[in-house]
């Protein structure tokens, strides 16, 4: 045998003869656990805006008719949620998201007859509610276990010259929640 081979065998034998050191028991380590919570909302219910009887001749000849409706949501807490209201199915000419010109349409009148109305996000009815980033309403619930009731304040201006004939007027508004 050559000297280098003998030396290699000797080194290998020496390495195999050294006992491995055992770790003490228990052996511990750690792993990281993560989760991400995105803002989210669930539509719970809605209460329609019901104006009831508009009287353009007497009671509402100069005084507006007010009503409220609501949307109930359940959203993850502390997220920021924006509620936008569309212009409605019967928007007047010139209506847009910044300045919605909503109209109720008569059910049984030809040609079509309309009754103007507005929706606001404040009780005083000074901030028109629309679908532009400048006139949508923002909310941030403090708990995810309770419903968030969003009130819609509506008004039909007084003194409108409208078709009566015992007809009902209606409209549908799209409600959009973004987060």
C-alpha cells in the first residue's frame, strides 16, 4: 500500500471511531405564524325610502317631504369603508356622480312623469350623497360583531308640478360599498 492510501484509511478510521455527541433533550426551535386580515363587508339588509304621500297643492306646496331609509352592513373593524349611491334608474338630464339629479318615475302615466328627490348622508340634508369620491360617505366600525346601520336621509322638494291621478312613483338606487 502506498503511504497516502494508508494515511487516508487511518484518517477515515479515526473519524469513525469518534463518538457523536448527543443533543440534550428536549430540542426546541420556533416557527413564525402569520395571518393577514383584509377589510371586508357583508350586506345584511336594507330599509327602503318610503316618502308616502306627497301633496304638491297644500302640505308640500312650499315645504319639502322628508323620509329616511337605511342600509345595514357588517364589516371588519377599523377598516375604512366608503358607501356610494348611484344616480338611480330615472336620473334627469345632466345628472352625474358629483351632482345626482334623481327622479321618481310615475308607474302608470304616459308620457312619463317624474318627481325630483335627493338623498343626503347627514340629518340636516346639506351634503348630497352620490358616487363621486367627494360625495360618498365613509365609515370605520369599531367592532366586527355588530351591524353598522347607515341612514339615508331623503327629501322631495316642495312645490313640484307633478301628475297625480293616484299613481305611484318609484326609483331604484344602486348602493356600492368599497374598501
